[in-house]
């Protein structure tokens, strides 16, 4: 949703009728993940993508029909289907896409949560009786709720939404209906705050790393108490620049499961206090610059300072994937690749 939010808001301002197509589930080598979205207007304008191109045409046609009839549709494409080859899905995967008219009030709630960097879950009925399809309830972290699924489903659905926050990814769940003695499939779409990369040390690698992080959709924070390193001239485009000692800065930032920390000063007076905080936090990634020998000495210091073996085992050091990087830009690329791997749960 984040990638099409600005364009959607512009369409809404001009009074456009809009259908939203959402990837619900994928199998095999389908090119887009669950939660990916495409917007389509009644004039056939398109934003976003649900397949990287291979089923877009068929989804646009379905979207136009949904806008004409007001009836949501659940679409399925797979290599076993004749239609898959007709629309171009010859990549070896299958994909389910749900198309629904955009509800302006619910969209406003989701948009506000995204802009405020609050976790939000939107739960939509994608399979059930015709009159149930497309019903949506929105849950914003902190307790704000908008919409209803009806049929006595809301309480169970909100529990699912909270579970989805914990899982951090979209999911499909089946729930029994209370009033009609049937069941429905519900797509739980979770939109989490943008991940944050905290870079400790305003060194040359950090300049390239901050730029790459922002391209990858991360908010970039640079921490360095040394004004000659941590200044606006060196980092004009970062989201936040903190001129403070790293341990205090990291405590003030408030590291969570959406945080990554890259410690790059190569100075134990700065690196060690930062690592003491980061490795005790919920940060999904903590890495530190330095050779294997440097890391061995660092490890001993941190153990003596009170970190446990399990906490130290979370540390990625030497930092970055081994791509034989030599330049600061290549090292930054290797670090960001390792962070993305950790964020996506790669082995």
C-alpha cells in the first residue's frame, strides 16, 4: 500500500472511482508477495502491480467490471489453468488476487496510520456469501477500530489482527459465522511502520549506506557525537541526525523489531556502548564493522562488560555479506544486503 499511497490520494482528490486489487496468496515463483496492490480507475489508469506484469491485463479487466457492478471478485491464476498462459503467467507460480471497490473512509484510516508510522491491519472477507464479500474492518495499534465484518465476526477478527501484528505479514484465515452457521475466508493485510536503520558512526561507508537504505524503504538515522563526522553537510538526506553518544542515542530512539543497527565507527569507545544497548534490544539486526581478529577482541570486551553469549551470538561480524567488497559503496551494499536478508527471514 505504501508504494501507491500518494497516487491514490491524488486520485481521491479528483473524485475518481477506484478499485483496489490485492495479492492474497502466492505459491511457487509468483513474482509479487501477498499484500502487493494495484489501483485501477474507471478510466483504466493504473498504479502499482500485482504480478510484475504477467497478469496485469486480466486484473485490470476484472477491476473495471468490479467498478461497474460493485461486486468484489476473487481471481485465481496458475500454470495449470488455460487462462494463465493467456494472460502470461508462465513463470511457474500461482497467484490469488482480490479486487474490491475502494472504501474512502476505511482508506483514510489506513492512510493516516501509515503516515503516523503506526501498525495497521485491514481484515477483508474474500470468500463467503455474495453480500459478505469485501466487508472490511480496520484495526490501528492502540485500539482504534473502523468498519465491521458483520455476522458476529468482529471480535475474532480483531484477535487475528493483533496476531498478524506479531507475525508481521499478511495471512488468510477461515472463521465460522455466528449468525448464518457458515464460514468465511478473511484476508488479514498488515502494514507495519517503515523499518529503521540506525547507523552508528558518520564514516564514509555510512554516507553510501544511508542512501541505499532510503532507496530500500528504510528510514535512516545516523548517530555520531563527533561534529566533524555527524553533520548535516555529510548527511543531507537522512531522516534523523543525532549528535550524541551512541548508548544514549540508541536508548532515546527506542529500538524495536523493525530496527536494524549498523555500528561502523571502528572505535571501541563508540562501538562498544552502542552494541551493549543494541544487542539487548529487540532489533532484528545488529552488525559491526571490523575484521575477524577485531571481532574476537570486541567479543571478549563485551562479555566482560556483561553481555551474554546468546546476546553476542546475535551480532553480525564482520558485518555484511561476503561479496569481496573493497570500496565504501560496495561495503555499504554488502551491509544492506545482509540487513534485507535478516528482515525477510532468509537463511
